[in-house]
C-alpha cells in the first residue's frame, strides 16, 4: 500500500472534527484563523483538535509500522 493511501486510511479513523482540523491546517495549509472561521470552531478548539489528531495519527501509524 502506498504512503498516501496509508495516511488517508489513518485520517478516516479520526473523529470528524479532528479530520476537519487536519485537512484544513495540514493538507490545505490554511491559517489557524482561516480554519477557525471556516469550521466555526474557536482557534483554541482547533488547536486542541489538531493536537489530538496528530497524536492519534502518530499512534496509528506507529502501530501499523510495528505490525509490518
């Protein structure tokens, strides 16, 4: 499986809010303020969602690597 597909599969395992935060900030490269306005979240809530999402992604991808 290629890296992009692995990452997309991992992102689908996140909550909807975490998925949205990752897609806006890391994939679309929006600023925090732009992403907050677009999502209707506060900047603080967006930072928390992003932090949690990145931790979950690291854990998911690490677990996958260990199983390989």
